[in-house]
C-alpha cells in the first residue's frame, strides 16, 4: 500500500468531475486500500478519489476515524434526502479550515461496494453528512462552495498561506513521485 498525495484547495484538479467506475479489478482494490491508508494517515474520516487526483467515483469513509468502520461507496448517488441541518465541516483538501454548512442528516444512497455488488441504504448523522461532502467532491465541489463570498475569499487566502508554509518546510524526500504517490520508507 502507498500514501497518496491529497490535493489542496485551490488546486483546479479538485474541480474535475469524476467518471463512473466500470471495472472492478486489482487496480481498483489497490486504489481503495491506498485511499484508506491515506485517509487514516491524514486523520480524516472520508476521502473521495478526486482528492487524490484519481477522477473515478470512489468514496472511502470511516466515521470512527480509527479503522473500525471502513465503508466504500462506488458510483454513489443520493436518491433521497431528509432533515436539513447546519453542521460543522472540515476537509483534508482544505487544511486548517472548518465552518458550518447546511447538509441533510438523513440520506438514501445507491452505490456499489468494492466487489461491484449493489448497495441501497438509508444512513443518518455523521455518515450522511460525510457522504454528502464526499459526493460533492466527485462532482467537483468543495464544502467551501457552500459558504458565503466573504468566507470563501478568506478560506482561499488562508489556504494559500498554509500551502506556502508547507512547501517551504517540506523535506525533499517527502515529495511525491511522478505518479503522485508518496512511498513509506
């Protein structure tokens, strides 16, 4: 397994719409495993393939954040929504920023699992919010798009500062190779 590079806002590749997965093979299984490893290493609870510059409709979620409840949603579609609420969100692609956005806290999702079997579930709470957030990524949207203009401008400035600081302090050995993968030593 390998750690993948997580794209950081405002990288334009985060705006790419993901394509449906059509092939369930060893490459897809490796991508899913690498996504989970990357998500856990970054201390996240959800990761869309778009965030690691793979533009396929793949979402990895573990709301436990500890490897206790990993779930994969491939080609996910939210087909019903209920209970709109204001929830605090953050994002691995927008480090150091969190804010409140409106999301549905109960959703019905149609998807495929990692083997290609159909999944049809109603989920609620954190899992519903996380699914909405990650499916937004697959459509080229970020949680900051749900914020007002002034907050979006503030987030863009903050992201630029954080990105500059990270580039200045990053050791050369931690740079991703040409595939975008950061290997563990």
